[in-house]
């Protein structure tokens, strides 16, 4: 039987088309693997980017488990250890030591730092400064009256009526101890410079007092304390001295032209610690702050009137 060449060619092309169609259907049904959630894959896909290990967990930053706990601070953009110390009322060196920081200049945004002393450190006494850093508790106070002290006249208030009633024991009334916080709040600050006040306290715009003066005028320690910072590492403050007076109070003295003390040095109230200047400021002045537990407070609450 005669078959035209055109018919044979057409039949062959049709068969080839069906074969290709079947292959295409099988490829479209290939399973899709979710490599973000799958744990059964033993090797990364050949299409993965070079150097990227799929499914590797991100290493948490140091201290992340303490985020939000009292006595801890989460590092924000722009923070330095000096600023964190000022904001928390601590020495930057203490913070570095409590967190085992080998390089105090290397802290990361999101890192969580201890900014309150560990229990053992809080019971120590600061060296050289004479400032007691051990918190006072009722358990640390011993009775002042010795055992041999005669009993007060209270023993005569209720005399024994007979020998059978037994001896009368006089008990001295307990004297309540003053809270430690009240003792530390009782600070007698002095003005750090004699010049006129040119800018008062404003919690939003000015965290202390700005006091006028001439370049080279003396800057005085407002109370006994210890130098926890002396340098120019805090933007906006110029040459800065920070004194720690106790567990509650810090004072800061900014924009000086000359610093006359060094870190860890003990200073006395009225001691000259710097000379007034205009570093990082628009004019010669002393910017003075009182910080209670790291928070700036109105100096008028603590300075004597003048």
C-alpha cells in the first residue's frame, strides 16, 4: 500500500511531541524542599550561595539571656562604656571588670552588660577614697549596749509581787536603724564654681547647670569622692571629670580647659580638680551635673542657696 512521505513525517513529529510533553509533566511535579525548616537534608543544595551554610543558627550576643533584668543594660547605637557608666551611675572600669571585657572600646549594639555590682563586689569598701560602698542592712548593725550595762529604770515599772513570780528581766527597747538610702541621700554639696548661673536644669535639654566664668577659673569638687573618669571621650562634654561620691551620687564637670586629677584618685570637697574652659562648647563655662543613681537631677535640690 502506498503511503505518502508527508503522512509519515507528520506522524513522526506527533510522536516526538507527545514524548516531550510527558517529560515536561514529570519535571513540573518534582518536590520542592523548604531548606529553612527541613532538618533531613544531609547536604546543601548546589544552587545555594557560596559560603552560606543553610540552617546555621545565629550566635546570640554576649549577655543576651539577661536582657530586661534589673542591673543590666542593653547597648544602643552610639553608646560608649563611658556614657553607659554615667547613665548607670557606675565607673566604666567597674563595668568592664564585671563583664570581663578585654577591650572596653569593643561593645556591640544589642549586647547586654551588667551595670550593677555583683553581690560580692557590693559588700566591698572602695580603696583610697574612704567612701563606703557596702550597702548598710539591718543585719550588719550590732547592738550598741554591752551586756554589762545596767538595766534602765523600766525594771521598777513592774516590780515582782512575790518570789514565785520569778526574776524581772528588763529588755532595752530596740532602736530602729536609719535606712541606708536615707543616709546616702544626705549629701552636703557645694557650688563647684563661683560664677553666675547662665542656664538652669531642664531634664529634656540641659541635664545640669551651666555656670559662667573665665578661662582658667578653678573648678572645685562639690563633695568628697573618687574620680571615675577624667578625659575627653564623651561627645558633647569636652574635657570631663566625673566623681563618684557613694552608691547613689555622681557629679560631672564638663568643658574644662585643663584636668588636674586622674582616674581612681580620691578627692576632698572644695579641692581644685580642673580649670574652666570651652572645650566642646560655644563659650567658656562649666557644665555641672548631679546624678542620682545615674539619672540627672535638679542641682537646686542639693546645692546651698546663694
